[in-house]
């Protein structure tokens, strides 16, 4: 168990939409409404705290069912998705994050929810680097879940101090996104699946092309933005990947310093509009993509 003795406070998605407003050591009681369950999460200022969209993804994980499965939580942050998979009866959860404090919090939050320590393997890794060639992980995972970082590089060196700093990942904010698409398959069993979030600000045509290249043909929209649709996964026919949920998310203040880089990347790479404006307010399109490893 974690040594903390704080009284939990109810997580309010409206109030806590901005990760920076949560102090270290706060214990959140996070309700997963659609599945009628809850979990405790301790926060740390240098670790990404749950956002409403992350929680929606968690609800999807619960409805997928993790019972007896080997699950990977790629870019685990607080361990939100790991704990949901653990509470859903996963046989093993492998949690990866670049930030050592995120790994510490994933372990603390696992314990805080009374999950068995031997069922979590949490380790610091730059993308898949630390587990490449691991005989018990490569080709053994049932499902990879990921709510990855999406912020692009700024000018100069990155100083990793705040939770937001840890989300800066290369031109277009694509390092983790591209590692998932190009290497995620290697860690899955045949028939295994990956469910991850990507956004319009990272270049949706680039993401679509990479998915077609590494996972085989997917469902794509006819218009300017190939990811701008959402379908029920069961209706995908012969396709190996598809967007199963699409939400316009308000671009939080955190992303404002990155606006010049986001716009320049889209222009240079010939990408669809990276952001949309409604009544003077900027939104990013977020896509939840499911992909299946076929033989
Ligand atoms: C948006 S947060 C998501 C956290 C958590 N999964 C959730 O849903 O709340 C993204 C996470 O990616 C991690 N990260 C950034 N670059 C990474 C890399 N190269 N390899 C692994 N993890 C990385 C960050 O430290 C951060 O914890």
C-alpha cells in the first residue's frame, strides 16, 4: 500500500481538465460512470494526471474486458489505464514510460488500488527500447493501450521538469505515435490489438499512411482528412484498422506555446488543417484508433 493517508477527493472532469491544477500527493477518487466502478489515483506534479479523454479511454478498456489478458500500457503516466486493466482482471500489465516518476506513480497507484504487485511490470523506457527482444514480452501481448504524448518540440533543449515537459516528443509530437505504429505489432500476439489516441495536430495524413504501411489497409474517410470519421469496430469488414471514436477537444492553454510549431509542421508536411476554430475557440480533433495484428 502507498504510505499516504490523505482523504480522497472526487475527480471532477470539468475542474481537473487542466493537469497543472492538481498538486502532488492529492488522492483522486475517479468514477468510471459507464461501468459503475471507481479507483483511487495519487497525483504528482511531474506526472501527467488523468484527463477526461483518458478516462473515456479507460471506460472503453473496461468494456473491452481484460480478464486473464496480457496488457501493455504504453506511456503510462499516473498509471490510470494500467489500474483500470488490473481492476478488470488482467493477468499481467506491462507499463512503460520515459519519465521515472511516472513509473514510480504507476507502481504507487497500482498498490493504492490493492492490486497484486507481481501482476505489474512497470519500467522506464524510451518508447519500446528497454523491452525490444524481451522473450516474455515480444509477440506475447494481447492488447496495447496508449494515450501517448502529443506535444511537438519547441526551440532549444527540452528541460524535463513539469508533467507537460515530459510530453514533448519530436517534430509534430510524433515520436511515440510513430513508435506505436511501426513497432507495436512486434509485441502483439497474432490476433492481438492496439488501441491508441492520435490527434489532428500531429498530421492525420501521415498517421493514416503509416498505419496502412505497417498494419495493412484501414478504413479511411473520402474527404480532406482521412481520419475524420468514427465507426463501430465490428462494421470494419476486411480492414485491419479504423477510427472508432472522434471527439473535438478544446485546445487547452498548455498547447498555446506550441501553436507556431503545430501550424508550421502541418504546412511543411502538407497535412490537413491541424486545428479547427469554432466561434473564435480552437479545438483539436482527437481520434481513437483500433488496429488488429493479422497474420
Ligand atoms: C498524455 S500522457 C498519458 C498518461 C496516461 N497514459 C493517461 O492516460 O493519463 C503521456 C505520457 O507519455 C510519456 N512519454 C513521453 N515521451 C515518451 C517516450 N519517448 N517513451 C515513453 N513514454 C513517453 C510521458 O512521460 C507521459 O507520462
